[in-house]
């Protein structure tokens, strides 16, 4: 139970801090706008960060990485829903949905990736 909670905290912090740093770095200079090129770049980076978060969640949990990645995806959805429904988010709904979709897909890819690594390790240990 403690590893599950720790894995979710690490996964969530990895995703939220990396995306926050990306946006902070982009908007720290004068004259930067949200363009379609930036949204594309941010989406690709977010997918990478989310994949890393899902992988770390599975690594820290030490078992059932896909299950734990699914829990992290549910956590992301709940946090997204709360921030969107309370009006805390200043972005358009379509961008928020895109962020959620990319985030949950990346987290699940990371969990699957960790599962594949664990499965390959088990095969080599049995041989």
C-alpha cells in the first residue's frame, strides 16, 4: 500500500513538475505566444513526460505496473476534472481535453513499457 501511494506521488510530481517547467521556460522570455507550433512541441514533450511518469510509477510500485499506471491515469483525470469544472484552468476546453488525453495515453504507455521490461527480466532469470 505504501509503495502504491509513493508510486502515484512520484508519477504525478514527475508529470506536473516537468510540464510546469516546460511552460515556464517557454513563457519566461518576452514575446512568446501560444502558437500551433508551440502546442505541437508541448504535446510531444508532454507525451514523453507522461510516459516517463507511467514508467516511474511502475518502477516504484515494484509490481503490477499497468494497474498502477491506470491508477495514475484516474488521478490525473480527477485532478483535471476538478481544475476544469471549478474554473481554475485558463485554457480552452479543447486544449484541456487534449492535455488529458495525451497525459493518460503516455502514462499507460509508460506502465506498459515497464511491464514489458519486467516480463523480459523474468524470462532471462528463468533461462
